[in-house]
């Protein structure tokens, strides 16, 4: 995809994998999203500071509608990970700084609900996101950041073939002032094609 093409790029609606679907959040997703977050609070809270913003189904509905609008304008492309029956398994997405799509650079984020964690889901989702991102999206490079304390997240990136590119020392700060290193992983399209 050339930079001229990226001016007219609109995010594709979704991606169907064997055991899940990735798609933009939509109006009406609030109750299912709230159920997934509410049943996973202690699991998510360690690394996902946004979890308590979902204090009610209405908060989650507002988030789903905002996320849908941002997806349509390619401002930030948060997505649902849905089971074939529509259950919310987690959330993921592509995002970046201003001009991210024109520059072919995106970052991937992800969370998995507590009762689906440890079953290989995040590894499967990241593999599909790379496949989708390097084919239907204009990415030349995708990255992943995680706390140096988040071994599960680091393993997900490593298993997808992302390379540890650096450590941002003492880069994130918890509300109580505790500081953590951030590990930055990345993969370029030609590396993904060569795999
Ligand atoms: C991190 C997270 C996305 C991983 O999802 P998941 O579906 O459980 O991941 P997978 O089952 O694909 O497992 C990935 C790898 O991590 C390993 N792993 C899991 N927990 C681990 C831990 N506490 N320490 C070390 N490795 C761990 C698994 O064994 C697996 O590696 P393996 O296949 O070599 O055995 C999920 O736990 C989560 O949502 N955590 C809270 C939110 C979060 O931290 N998101 C990432 C932000 S960067």
C-alpha cells in the first residue's frame, strides 16, 4: 500500500479466525463488555489501569460507542474479541500516534477475560492480528509494549515472532508512585512475511 493509498484507507470491519472474531466495538456491546470486565477485575487491574472506568454497564456502553466512532475514523482502533456465540473473550486493537497509518506503524494492545486466560487465546489473537495487519491494513511495522513484570504478555509477543527492541527504564508509574520498566517488542512486515 502506498502513502497515497493510506489517505483513503478505512479500517476493515473485522476478521474471522477459527475460534473467534475480531471486530470494532459497537453500540449495544456494553452489557457483554461489562460482564467480561466485571468478572475479571483482579486479573486485569494489575496491568490495565482503565478497569475501574467500567463501573456499570452504562459506562461500558459509552466506551463501546466512543470506541466505535474512533474506529470508523481510524483515530484508534479498539476491538472486541468475540466467541462464535458472541461472548466477549477480551479486547485488542491497533493504535498509534498522529499519522500512524500513513507511516505504516501501529501498536497492538490486548486483554483476555480471567476465565479464558492461560489457554493460548492471546497467542492466537496476536498471530491473527499480525496476519490481518500485514495484509488488509497498511502496516509496515507493529509493536507491543508491556511491563517488565508482565511475563505472560512478554511471552505472547515472543511467541508471535516479535523481537525485544528495547527497555524503557522506569517508564511507567503506578498511582502509588511505584515505577516499572517497559519492554518494547516489534516486528516488521518483511520479517513476518519471511516467517
Ligand atoms: C497477558 C494476557 C493477555 C495473556 O493472555 P493469555 O491468553 O493468558 O496468554 P496465552 O495463554 O496465549 O499464554 C502466553 C504465554 O504466557 C505464559 N504465561 C502465562 N502466565 C505466565 C506467567 N505468570 N509467567 C510466565 N509466563 C506466563 C504461558 O505459559 C504462555 O507461554 P507458553 O505457550 O510458552 O507456555 C492475559 O493474561 C491478560 O489479559 N492479562 C491482563 C491484561 C494484560 O496484562 N494485558 C497485556 C498488556 S501488555
